[in-house]
């Protein structure tokens, strides 16, 4: 049954729904009041909407994931990508992401800027999963080149750490009032340099050893 309904909404229709929801956010500072009103405004049947999206949050999630997919696809298609180090790949991605962010700054200020780094809203779930899959590949490349040290279980936290870093960059960008957002570029460069300096040395291992030593044994 669901497969049959799903055929009614092709990719172009899905994009129309996504763009409709996000345009509503831009114009009104809030999302559509209901799926019913959204479908009415765009000439859709509710059952067709729900065959493609589970909720309005899922539509917004698709928007942010689509933006991310386009950035990743663009940087990975670049002629230098195969020869880039992991650090260069992360920098290339971040610069491309914030170049794309210029076209969505109003939405970033409205939807992402108010979030705390610990917040994990439903509308960013797809974005988070897609980024962490990309981060996994980037980290694997870094291990193969020796840029990122092998640290067993600790290494499992790297994708989450890179996602937190991306969110921190978004937070900095949202507050940046410098010409051409040059301070955001500097923030990206300095934080990526620090991250790889730490990831490629034993400094983090020493810090964890010290922390374990200082924590009282029970």
C-alpha cells in the first residue's frame, strides 16, 4: 500500500514541498500551521504527503540534508579531492558549506542560531546522520595517512566531535559581523588546525590518562 502511494510524489514534487515549507519559515518566522494547509496551498493530497514525509519536521530535515548533500557532492567532485589530506578535505568541506550558507543565512539565523550545541532537534536528524557518515569517511582517510592516531574506543567519538565542531562553526558564523565573514574563515582554519594537531599526537591520550588518575577510585 505504502509503495503505491509513494509513486504519487516524484522528486520534483518533494522539492516543491520542501521549498514551500522553508519559504514559509522565511516569510513568517515560523513553519506552516498544519500538513493540511501545506497540502491545500500546494495542490497535494495528504496521503501523498505522508507517503513521502512523516511530519513537517521531516520536511525541514530533508531541506538541511539536501543542502548538505549538495555541498558534499560538490567538494568530492573536485579534481583535487583524491589528493587532499584529511585536514584539507575538512577545510574544503567547511569553506564550501559556509559559501552555500550565504544563500540560507536568514534560515540559519532563524533555525540554527538559537540552538545550544547540546540540542538535537528532530529537524536536524537527517543532517546529523549524513554528516557523521561523511565524517566517518574523512576520519578513515586520516587514519590511512597517519594524520589521525588510532585510539580504539575513543576514536568512535570522532564523528560526533566533528559534528559538534560544525555546529560550533555555525554558531560563530551566526554572530559574525565581519566583512565577508572573514572571521568565520579564520575561526574555521584555526579550529581545524588545532583539532588535527591534537588528533595526530598523543596529547589527548595523556589528558585522558591524567583524568583517570585524578578521578578517585571507589
